[in-house]
C-alpha cells in the first residue's frame, strides 16, 4: 500500500512539473484541471480505495471532523460538487445510507476515474450520477429544491464565478438543509508561515508580487489559473449574499503545515524581514488540548470549512 501511495504522490508531482511550462494566459480552468487531475492512477481494488481515504485523513488532521464526514444521510440526495476522481463519492456511497450521490466535475478524466472506482466498490448505478460541467458556466443542471445536502471540498477557490455557484447551491437545495464547503483559509499556517516566510524570505521566491498572488502560486502549481484564499468574514459575506446562514468552523490542517510550525515558527518570529501581519499571526497562535494550533479560537490550517444553512 505504501508503494502505491508513493506512486500516486509522484504522479501528482509530475503533473505539476508538466504544467509549469504552460503560459497561464493560454490555459483555461477546465484545461488546467483536466491536465492536473489529482490521484490519476487507478486503484487496483476496493480495499486499496478505502485505505487511501484513511491515509488522506491522516495527512490532514481535523479534515474528517470539521467536514463532518461522512454522517448518516439516510435516504438523502447528496451533491459532491467538484468530485474529482471520486474520493468522497466513495466515502458517501460506502459509508452512508444516502439514496443517491451526484458527482459534478469539469474534468472528463476525473469523472472516468470516478466511474471506474465506483465499479470497484460494486456500487448500484442507481445510487450515483456523474455530471460534467464547465468553469465558464456556473449553472448546475439539477432542478430547484432537488438536493438534501451539498459537499464541496477544495473547489470554489479555483472557480471563476464562486458567487454564482453559491446561488446555484441555494437554488437546488431543499429548505431546512445544509452544505459543507472548504475553501483556502487566509488565517492559516500555509499563508502566514509557509508562503510569507519559508517561500518568500528563505527561498527567495514570489518576491515581485503581493502576498495573495504568491499564495495562489504556492498551492496547486504556479500556473494554476485561479487559486484564492479567504478571510472567514469575506467568505461568509459571499455565502450570506447568496441566501445562506453561515458558520465558519475552522481550518483543517496539513502535516506539512504542522512540520513547518515546529521547525520555523520561532525563527520566523525573530526574523526582522517578516512583515508584521505574519509575525502577529504567529505570535497569536495557541495550541489546543490536542496539540494543534488555533487562531482566534479556530484551527489555523489551510482548509477553511464553512457550514451553510438554508432555512
């Protein structure tokens, strides 16, 4: 299993390298993510597929807890928006009693991988539906009030029209239902330590650009067309403008962030080259009972999680 996971990580690294030489103005969001499909090596068995889900949770502490995966969802219709190659499609279909799970993605390659993966698990085809969309159109081809729950992890910050997609989420959700969304978190170690200090100061990269642009080039490849990060107040405002009541749950962490924190926090604070905004963030971090860093009472990781309510 470890060799298989290693091969998948090498595949991701190769994809990032391949895209570095493509001019950003020459590649659309659709093209980028079709080329940059993560976890593109097919699994060999259902057991391997499920083991990968558990490995992913280990790489991102509090991911499973903050995103409330996977729950019960008895007889519900779930939309996984930006489903990729099917990680959480598999999770919802094997780990819950949902009646149907709909996967939407812009990449035909990702949807084909998801289709093959679901076959490994021998999922009843009546329980899932896969739909290809495009970044150029935020419209979701589902009826009004037809979905009980929406899950969208790591997607909206890469889209051209996040506000319009949120309005579509509101349209298709039934009353008195919820959505769980993750977007990149500005109040994170990835932003204030890894990007602002390790990349810009220690490695002398991304120097001739503002910090938000530097962050965007320091997540999913330097030529990723769109990669935003949000302060919680800004993303809540987007959600509320779309009709939702919204709670910010916190930012789940990556092992990479935790390693950076352990190795570089004190050095970064003491370095006069670090801007005050980033130093103040590091000074105000606290460790909770689990030993994880929190900022302003919330986990300080890159995975900013929001719970949306439709009354």
